[in-house]
C-alpha cells in the first residue's frame, strides 16, 4: 500500500518525464500487468526474436558425439537391466537364447550390435582425438565421422 504523500511524489515525477519515456514506462507496466508470452512481449516492443536451435545445421562430428553419449547410456541401462534380472532370479541366459533363436532374433541382435559397435568406434575416435589434437580440423572431423558411421554399419550387418 502506497501512502498519499508518496503517491503525489510519484505523480509529480512521472509528469516531469518526457512523453517518449512515459510511453515506454506505460508499455512496460502493461506487459507486467498482463500475462504475455516472452515472444509476444518482444515483438510488441520491436525487439528481435532469437531463432530456435532447430534451424542450425550441426556438423556431423557433433551429431556423432551426441549419439556416442546416447548409445553409452542405452547400453548401460540394458546391462543394468540384465544384471538386476539375474540378481532377482531370472534365467537371463535362457531368455537371451530364446530371443535370439526366435523370428525377431536378427533384429534383436542388430539392436544390440549396432549401438555397441557405434559406441566402441566412437570411443576409439575420441581417444585418438585426445592423443593427437593437432590433427583436428573440420575436414578430418567429417571424414572420421563418416568412417565411424560406415564402420559401425558394416559391423552391425
């Protein structure tokens, strides 16, 4: 609650502000009182809107690096699942044998072999890059990424 004296002081100080500044202040107050989205607010104020991350074309090396992390996480979850299943008494060896000899066996094997091969080759690539960083340039990164995708695809099949 604003007391009467303070309100008069604020009104006098607002009257002394030039018209342009007063318009900006009233626009800001309007945005604070209403629930506009961030983009709507910036468009009304004439500010540029930042582009979303999806418009950028990431280099192949960045995509394969992120995929390396994802495959590592998925392989870890799978191994923990098999380990916990074995601890609680599941016959995981028989389950894997049954799955492998069923009609979906080849797909199941590829679903494990693909991420495993990709993660292995990407790990070797990262180790090489850490040992010899002076050879890093955009062309060699792209070639190494293409080789990584090709080698993991060949090993998976």
